[in-house]
């Protein structure tokens, strides 16, 4: 999820947990303009989850035509936008590991 968030993609490699961490060269390009190199918006983990939570799957009961018994069920899922699609692809990549 790091490519979509304000997470350091090139962490400090000093290996010393006592020294203060230094930001990599590309870090300010995500933080200050709040955008990623491709121009899309950068997210915190919370805003990323908020965006993904708008993808909805719902089941609707529809009466059968002609007054038949029972109902037919129709399942509807909203389409993810480009940002959501990218996040879902990254999540699928993590799941395969």
C-alpha cells in the first residue's frame, strides 16, 4: 500500500534505531503537494480505507413477473474508480505472497 500512501518507499538504511530517521529524496514529492508522482492524490491509511469502503455490494429482491411465487435476487456491485482499482490490485498482490 506504500505506493498510494504517505509511507516512505525508500526507508533509511542506517540500521540504527537511535538515530533520527532521514527522509529520502522522493518523500517530499508526496507529502507537500499531497500527490503521487502520477498526479493522483496521496492517502493516509485511514483515507485509503475510507475510499475503499464506498465499494458496495447489495442484493435486491425482485418479485417474479406474472405474480409467480417467490422472488428473484439480483446482486449489484458498484464499480471501483481508478484509485480504488489500483489499491485493490496492490491488495491482491499482498494476498498472493
